[in-house]
């Protein structure tokens, strides 16, 4: 009798625990909404006044997200990066020669340049002497004599530069000179990086993968702040506005809830998120729309609720 009583007691406890567990299980349910895709048109504007550079896009071009569209530079900024690039290249070449020494071919080429420059000086000197004699007797105007003198000065300057270059190639640098050149290269590299950073900061990038609808300015134009440079249409971003009037309540539909989007007859699905619920209308946005999905396509949105 006592054994039957204990067996009955255990059975009752098991049933009670099972009932309690069932009471805490959450039931998930899904809500299905439908609506038509809206694809945003985006105006790409100039963030500041300046010259438009690098604008090579045309109507119909496809642009990837974050791809540079063009740059807006102000006076002197483009010249700055060009000068920094040239200065760094010269310093690096000078350091390379200082460390390894110039090759026979380099010295031969430099020697030939010196000879050519010397011949140009001789020729310019002869021409200047001739012009000076003609000017003394009134045979030419002062303007022609001045030009001949300027040509002679330029030839002499070039001759001095070629001689200096040849001397640098023929002279093996000391450890101190190499160290000084390394410091120079580092400073110029820092200056180049600064200019490059400034140049990159001037670039305007595509807000999403999109298609160019129209280009309203030309490369080299001066743009005003806020001026519309081009219009694009996103290929991957879309908005869906679906009516929830058929639902008994929209209280469970909250901004931030993930949504699975699909198109009838297509196996493809893509993710979205609820961004607004107002007056029986649910707004869903996605940045993962298949590119071939056109505006106006009817899309089914499935929301899982707990």
C-alpha cells in the first residue's frame, strides 16, 4: 500500500513539473507583409568650394560602394602632392646611389650629358657674341640681344647642373652623408604622406553600389558648396512600405526587427530591417537588394515574432 502511494506521488510531481515547463515555453509566430520596392535616387553634391578633379564617370556607369567618384581640391592642393612626389623620388634615387654607388652606365650617361651641355654653352656664347656685335652697329634690336643673353645664361646653368650630377655619381658617399640622406628621405616621406592624406580627404565616395543617371558638371569645373555634381540610383539599397492593416495589432512590430525579403518565383532572399511603424504602415529598408531587382517589384516580407 505504501509503495503504491509513493508511486502515485512521483507521478503527480512529474505531471506538475511538465505542466510548469510547458507554461514557460515561448511560441514563435511569423507575420507576412507585402509591398513594392522603392529605390532611392541620390544626389552627389560638393561638400566644399573647389576645383573638381578626377571626374571621369558617364551616364550608365556602375560604381561600387565606397569607390572614389571625384575630388574637390582648393588652390595649391594638387600642386602640393605633385611637388611632394617629385621631391621624394629624387631623394630616394640620391640615397640609392649613395649606398650602392652609380653604375658604369649611369656615369657614362652623365658624362655624355656634361659634354652636350658644354657644347650648348659654346654655341650659345658664339651666338651671343655675334648678336652683341650686330647690336653695336645697329643691326638688330635690343630685344634679340637680350634673348641671346638669356639663352646663354640658361645653357651655363644647365652645364653647371650636369657637372654637379656627374660629380655626385663619381663620389662615394661617406656614412655620415648616407645617414643625412636617410633622414632627408624620412622627412620627405612624412611630407608626402601628409599631402596624400589631405588629397584622400578631398575625395567623395559612392554611398552605395549604384548606377550613374546623369553628370551635371565637368572635370576641372569650380564647384560651389552644395552644388549637385551627379545623380545616381542605388543598385543595392531599397525601401519597402507595407500595409499592416490586416493584422490585429502592430504592437509587436518594432523598429530594429530583422526581416526576410523574397520575391515570388525567385529562390533568392535578402535581409532587411524594420525602420518605422506608423499609422498601420511598416517601413522596411535593406542594403542587400539583388541588383537585378527593379523598382516597383512586389516583395514579401516575413517577420518572426516571439
